[in-house]
């Protein structure tokens, strides 16, 4: 059951502005109540904006509506209310609902659309055709609600008034849009809806829609295309419930924090962020280190000890820099820790010198060909023992961390920035081996690269041994 406390306001991160034009959003809200539910504030906002119409022509202002929102937010119920409203508002409407596969579309059609409508006050206004391949809801006024898979060409040549491309992150091209839009040209009130949670590296169609939608919102566009996005800001901690509340508009309405908290503990972090924070990701398969395994190596009470190595790395755009440390902790487990991560790079030299003077580490490791290599001269001039890594060393370092995680030979403190780097990391090929790729990763992986280099340093660089002072008596002999 949802929380009984008052839900916090959850505003869209991007949204086309509501103007003073009239809207049919209230009619959609009334249809929703007839089906058996009340529109949540976010749903009402989307309906009010998307269904604005020109008072002089009575025509919809927006021909295309793009909505991207976290999972379990209520997009299915909004779509159902929208389709039912469209079917009853005007006669002879053709409505096409699409999903990734015909089976996906069929299950949504039977389990969500038909089941809810048959239980509702609208049940006497339609009949259902269930024959395989020609499923449809036939309304008494001549409107028709059908389904299709996103790869089908069945919509070519048929007139369409409302098209809904659900879970559009599956689409790699615009073929379904190209099938539907020409069928809308001669219709009085055409609208195409593109609805989805954030995508992966393969979601090229949705990515273009999101980028263009954000740009339109930034420019204040209020006709043609409307855009709505609820998602977490990039810098917010994915483990913090405040982050969840900032971007999931169904919290406190139809779901509560315990549901999301439970999924946070059981899901891969990258997939959790995509599902519940609506953040784009390369997907969990792109992470060289399994995130669930990484999280099992968490020990928030551990320490790398005193005999340590530090390492530093920069993001490719130099907007952030990270310093990490590694040492041998309790139980013969090496410990990696993110010591510092800040915006910019001008703080790094001073911070490294401070750490060098305090801890007297074996060395400070820097990737010789990485973006942080620019600090090497200053560090060496300050008396810091800098050890640089070649491409071969970097491949060895990445393999060493990977093996240590999988073989339960390493611990970390569960720091969110380091875990996020592990989840968002991609890899690049180095000969027959691989290394983390800064440019291809979904996030700034400088925390991970720094931790990797620090572990390589403490397991490779021998500690200095102070020369023994000769015994003066022995010298006599």
C-alpha cells in the first residue's frame, strides 16, 4: 500500500510549459475516474499540457508528445485513460498501441486495457475482438483500439488518429513512427505519443527524441511537440531516498519508499538507476565488474592500514578529479577507498602533497597517458615519489582489481561515487587484455581508475627499506 503521509511535490526535470489555452485534460481525468482511478498530479499535468487546443479551430496544438518517466509511475493508467477518452470523444477514431513484441502488446491489451475497461462504467460502450492477430476494442461510436508490435508494418496505409509507442527505449530506428505518421496526415486530431523509461546505448531513437525535447523546453517551444521528463539530477546519490523522491512522481500516491528500497538492495545499480531514477545507462552488461559482486565486497568498518599507495585520475573533460588509496587491511584483504573527489583539477597537487606528508606512502600512481599525467612534474618537483603506468601496466591493474573482486580478495567502504563508477564503467581492448574506458563509460569513472591504480601500486611497488646503521664495533673488525 502507498504511504499514508502527504506525498512530496515531485516536479518534472523538463516539461513543456502550460499556456493559457484551453485543454481537454479535465475530460481525461473524468474518464480515468469512470475507469476507477484518479489521475495523480503528474498525470494530470501531462494531460493538461498535451491536450491543449486552439480555441478558434478546436484542434490539438501538439501533434507529438514525448514522455520519459521512471518505472511504476503510472504511465499505463495514463495511457489507458487517454485512449478511452480519445475513443469516446470523437466517433470513428483509430487508436494503435504498440509494444516491443506482439506478445508484449497483447498482454498489456488483455491484462491492463481490456480488464480495466470491462470492470468500469464504460463497459457497456464497447465489445472486444480477441482473435489472434486482429485483437481490438470496438466502441459503439465506431472507434477502434488495436495493438501492434513496433517492428510490424501493419499500420502502413491505415488511417490513425492516436498512436502510442510504449517502452520506446527498445526502438533503434524510426520505422514505426514512419509507418504511423503518414497515416495521420488527413486526420483532424492526430497525435503520436512516445512513452518510455530511459534507455541504453542502443536506444538511438529515444535518445534523439529526448535530446530534441529538452532543447525545445529550453527554448520555450509551446506548439508542435511537447516533452516531459522526470529523472534524477546527475550529481544526486542513487542510494539516497531523497533522490528517489525528487524524480519518482508516484511515491506517496501508488507506491512507497519500502518498495523502491527493496529493489535497490536486489537490483544491479545500473539497472536500478535506469528503472527508478530514469537515468540513461549503457546497461549492466557493459560493466566489466559485476555490480552485485562488487557490493558484496563492502565493509564500511575496514581500513587500508598505514602501508599504502595513493593514485589520482581525472575525468576526460577535466570537470572532476579523484584521489584513491589502497593498502592491506584485516584478514589479508586489500582495501580500496576513495579519498577525495571534487570538481575541477586545480586542487589535486596540494591535496596529494598533504597526503604524502601525512602518510608517507610507497608512491602516488598516475597513468602515464591519462588526463592526470599533467600533474606529474609538479608532484615530482615537490618531492613526491610518482610512479607512472604504461598501457600494459594499466591492463594488468584492471585485471588485478577484477580478479580481486571476483575472488573475494578486496574490500571497499561502499562509497556511492565509487560504486556508481563500477556500475557505469565500460571497457576498451588493449591487445589481448582490456582496460577501463574513460570515454565510453556512462559516468565519470575517475574514482574507479584511481582505486585500480592504487591497488596496482600497493601490490607492485616494494616499500622502501631503510639502510641499517653499521655497528661501530663491527667496523673495527
